[in-house]
């Protein structure tokens, strides 16, 4: 199974998804890059919020489909406290 790195970055309520074109052979190698990417994004854009995910191909396909159908990426920082993002 291949994994795809997806970065969601939000400035206020405006959120964008960035996809890494590299396909990772396993979740651990993707996760390692995800941690580095998260740290880099926090340093470069301290006023932003967001998430970094390692989706398998099925999850990524569902995510793309949701976006194509007009789905919105919600800023996790604006959700009520009892909803947590991973």
C-alpha cells in the first residue's frame, strides 16, 4: 500500500490542501516526513493552523472526491474544544 502526504494549512477561515507527489511505501516513512513538515510549517507560518496527514490511496481518493464535490476544509483551530484533530 502507498501513502500520500497531505498538508492542510489555514490562515483564519481560509484553508488550502497541498499534496506531496511522492508516494511513500509505508506509513512510517510518510509519518516521519509529516512530522518534519509540521515542524517546518509551524516555524514558517506561526500565525497559521492546520494538519498534516498520511492518507492511503483509498483515503486520498475519498478526500479528493469530497473536495471535487464542493466540500470545504474546515480550520481545526475554529472547532469547539471537545472536537480534536489528529
